């Protein structure tokens, strides 16, 4: 073999981490189905080895954007959670204030879980257990609501 004088290109590229994302092997619809937020969060928070890189990328891409321009679950956070935690996000006069998490949230609460996810920290078992309980309660509540509404009926809306 003849030496050509060139060296192989082994330099890291800024988005090389994307090849190692756990979500690459998942159905993309999982991350955009509002009834499967817990399952999508599980892929990100538990299985993904590059969640910190994903979080940094999502924060940079979405910084300052309004809620309407965000969608799905990314880095373990749902679109509305990322919007609430982005202090620079565009807000309307009727929108809730940004959610400011300073690390003093008691573990085992949803806000503590969001804080861990937003800061790229490891999720402790107490916070993850709270997420599992919250997801279970959401599913039971939705199932009861569906039973009360009956099959094929539209849910009753409050009179305006």
C-alpha cells in the first residue's frame, strides 16, 4: 500500500452523539403521543446515554421560542415542561409564569423530577417512583373519565 500523506479523519463532529441516542431505535410517534409521555420519558431518562447532549441541543434550539413551536418529548421533558422551564420563552399575558427550579424541591415530587431532568442530573429512585405513581394516577383518571363519557359520546363541556 502506498502512503498518500493524508491521515484518516477521526475528528469528533458536533452532532456525533446523535448516533448513540436511545430514541433512534424507537417509533418516533412514541415521543409525540401525549398518552405515552411516561414511556417516552423512560427511554430518555433511563436508557439514553447521551441525554445531557440532547438536553443541551434542545435548550439551544428552543431557547426563547413560544409554546406553540415546541412538540413532543425530548431529553425526558415534554414540550410544555421545556417551555415552562425556559426563562427566555415567549409568553402571552394569560400564560403561566416560568417554572423556576432551584434544586430545593423535595425529592419525590414532580417538580424535583423536572429539576433533575432540566439540569441533566441523575434521577434518584424517589423522584422516579413519584413519576410512576403520577403516570398511573393519570391513566386511572383518564380511564374513569372515558367510562363516564360513554362510548362514542363527546365529553360534556362547561357552559361558557
